C-alpha cells in the first residue's frame, strides 16, 4: 500500500510542478520531456529484465546444483544460530538461510549480477513459508531491508569511475564508503528489529555484530596499507576468485552426491526466464514513475529547497551539491550513477562534492528497485513496513555519509 501512495505521488507532484512551470515560466518543453521519459523508462525496464534473463538462468541453475548437492543445507545449518535470532519466523535449518547468505555475500563483494538471482531464489523460498501469499512476511522484510542498506565491502565500480575522471587517489573513498554502508546496514537491522519486536541484545547477536565490526576494521586496515593500483587489483581479483570458487564448489558437491549436474542446472535455469518475465510489469511501473518525477524538475526543486533551508539556519550547505546522488539512489541505480558522474564532472573528482557523491553511491542500495523486483517476483502486493524501514536505513546511510565525508575531506 505504501508503494501505491508513493507511486501515485510521483505522477501527481510531477504534473503539478510541470503545469506550474509551463504557466508561470513559459516552459513548453517540460510535458514533452515527461512523456519522453515514460517511453524511455518503459524501454529501460524491459531491457533490464531482458538483460537479467541470462544471468538469472545462470545463477538459478548453479543454485539448483548447490541445492541438490547439499551445499545450501550445510550453509543453513552453519548459519542457523544467527539467523534464528534475526529471522525467528524461519524454521531452523531451512534451506532459505543458505540462499540469503549467498545473496548477502555477493552484495558485500559488489557482485550485483550474482546477488539479484540469488536474492530472487531466497524470495521464492520465503514465499513457500508464507501463509498469506499477497502480504510480505517479517523475514521477507528483514531480508530486503538488509539488501537495501547496501553493505558493500569492495566498491570496485566506483573506484574505476573515479580513476577514469582523473581522481588523484581513486581509492581514497574506500574507507569512508565502508564506514557509511556499515552504519546503514546496522541501522536497517536495528530499525526492522524494533518494528518486528526482535531482541538483538543476546550473546549470539552481540558476538556476531562485534565480529563483523572487527572484520570490517581489519579490511579497512589491510586495504589502507595498499597503493591504489594494488587495491583495485586485489579487490577485483578476490571478488572474482570467490565467485568462481562458489561455482566450482557447487559442481563438485553435486558430483559427490552423484547428481546429474547438467540436468540440475537446466532445471534451475528454466526458472530464470519465467522470473525475468514476471518482474517486467513491476519494473515498468516504478521506473516510469521515477522518470516522470525527475523530468518534471521536481527532483531539482527538492534539492534546491534543502539547500535553501540549510543556508537559512546558518548551516554549511557544501554537501547539497552531492544530494542528487543520495536522493536518486533509492529510486534508480543507473540514475544515481549518472548523478555521481555528473557531480565529479561538474565539481571535480577530488572535490568535496565529488567525493561525497561517491560515498552516497556506495553507502546504500536502490530501495524502490529492490522492493519492486523482489516483491514483484513473488506477487506480493502488501509490503507492510518494508518501505519505511528501507528508507530509514537509507536516511541513516545518508547522514553517516555526510558526517564521514566532513571527517575525511571537509
């Protein structure tokens, strides 16, 4: 229902603002721009779904091999103590915990192409446990909020963009991004736990979160000892080696269980096509709404308004130039990427705004896109508190990113 209100708001606000621009400013191009955005966004939605088809087929096929080979069940048993605290409604040892872990691991390594099909597989398994098929369950919401908080350990693509745009030290945003995304994820976990009345103050969760903090600190320290070129090579190599290791491990596990891995792969891959087709309407809906909102000038007005308010109370509005990236990120990953590149091009890759836009890009994920695709894949209509928790996690990431940017580069 919340997505319904937000989607309608995109169109109503866009229409009112565009009408005002035409009547009072004589802007006769705004309505053609809005209509063009609907066609462009619809085409983009289909192209995204089409592009996902092959990747979905590949990874759902690999997951089927892992499932038949027992790897997913092993992961589920290993993670049961922690997942039983975070996802209390999931039966202990259920295979979905393995799928959730695989999705989160891919996200942490910045492997978006692998993370999406793994996440969709997890949603299908969670839907099997759902007694109200059109309504999001607590585990679904917790899973998606952890996804939208965007915990990424190796932001390779952002560092590549910085290098291409002439940054003196493309990797100087690595530690700030890691800190910001960590805060965003912890905030998402805590906020959703409050909504769902989950107690995190227990030995297992305290040790787990403490261990995560130590691991993040060690990664920060380790990469801090490397040169920019070494960091890029190591981060890219580690991500791809781990990904290939997973594929080979799943195949070996299948062979050990005497599974016909080829047939298992084909069976799983068939689901990739149907899933890709099923999400097209949801993608078209959300991307068209976002495109119209942006083309009307509403996004620019929002950013300018925030800048004016900050200046009016005597605050430092240096960060406002990077806000388009932060505001666009929950709506569109490619749109936010474009905003980030535009900020670095306009202000300079090594400017405060350029660096902050990179931290925004890496600190959270595309909340509305993820909700539309994941919920759409299992035909969920009532999302309950998913949007509120996801956006609050995004807000925590944005606030943390601004504070950390001032700390490192202000």
